C-alpha cells in the first residue's frame, strides 16, 4: 500500500517542509498542487488551501521548478504520486503547460476536469457538458498521448462525473493507458455513492489514483416548513467517516491496484496530527 497526501492541504509549508513532514510521518509520496492563484489571493499572500500557497507552483513555472521538485523528493525518499491540478478539458494551453511540467518532474498524471460543473438545481444541460467533455478530452489527448502522463478525471460532487458509473461513461471512450479516474469515496458519501465492489470492478484499469478522507452527515436541529429533517456534512477522522475504508482496500487488492492512496484532509487543526492519525489508521488496516 503506497500512501501519499495532497499538498493542497498544506498551504503554509514550503516544498522542503512539505516533503520533510510526509517523510517523517512515513508516507511514500506527495500529490503536488499545481494551480493558478488569482491576483486578489496573491496580493493578500495569506496561505489557504484554495488560494495562495507558500509552495507556489503554477502551470507556468512547473517545468522550471521540476529539477527542484525531483531533488527535494529524492532527498526525502518520496515519489511524486501525481499532480493536483485544476484545468478544464477545454483549456488546452493550460493542459500543455501541465503536461510539460509533469514530464519534467516525473509525475504519472495530471488532473483534468469536465468542460463545466453541474449545479444541483439542474439548470445546466447534462448532454451539452457531456459532449463538450468528450471532445475536450479527445483534444487534450493529442497533447498528452505518448508523454507517459495520464489525464485523470476526479469523481466529485457537483459534476457530471459524481459517481463511478458516470465517470466510466466518460472515460470508457478512451484507452485506460491514456485516461484514468481518481476514485474519491470522501466525495461520494455526499453525492454519487455506489456499492464499492461494483464501482471498483466497473472502473478496473481506469482507477489511476485514490483520495481518502473522512466525512459524515449530521442532523441539524431545525426542520423545514414541512417538517422535513435537515442534514449537514462535516469532515472527520478517516476512521470515523461514513465510508467503510477496509471494504475499498479489499476490492482494490482484488483488481491488483498498485497506485497511491492519497490523504485529503481540509479540516482545521494541526496538519501533522491529522496526517499522523490517517497514516496510522491505514497502516493498521494493512496489517490486519
């Protein structure tokens, strides 16, 4: 079992500090955030998961920073698990920069999303987004194919690929050597859950990476005007989450999964303690 963590959740640390933390806690790799930062967020220079990062790697400087990334990870005995990017499949210049950087840094994949999100109110047209995304992925593959870098689609809420079967509906049009899926049960407990055995068998060779984190529903004391109970979702320890992680590990093992399990934990608090708890829990399952 190869374990990594996303640096999206480590905005206050430099690359060296991120690598040192993960290596000290016994992780095997790093999922590296490579994203553009708005001028407003950059002007504030206040680190946050979705804004400015001290380890400020963007698509534009990724290739130039690749030798430093390789050196730091090697010095700490870590592999580059993949790239936590935020490109749409229609942003071909963005994808080209990410592929060039990923090749230079030795990353196995870049994360590329659909042409648009999908609002829960249904105000967007699924079929339009689906068609745009298929066409976008086909064009993106003209850039990435042959580079050794896979384009991956993350299962995520408020998208047209919020479940294993909906993600498969997109990626099945392409060779799994070129395109993959980030299996993310933390997202699916809220939107898109399907039976783990079924989902893992369906995706099979398309599963290129896994995200793990804890979420659970909690009842809100108020009810709506009709008396219907209201619920909210909160982050929690991986072991306390709604999703049953041991079941996932069993079925990943059955399909011969050899890629990373990557921790995503965006709760407030000391990242060292959160990451230590997650790695200890997963290692305990490995030896059970």
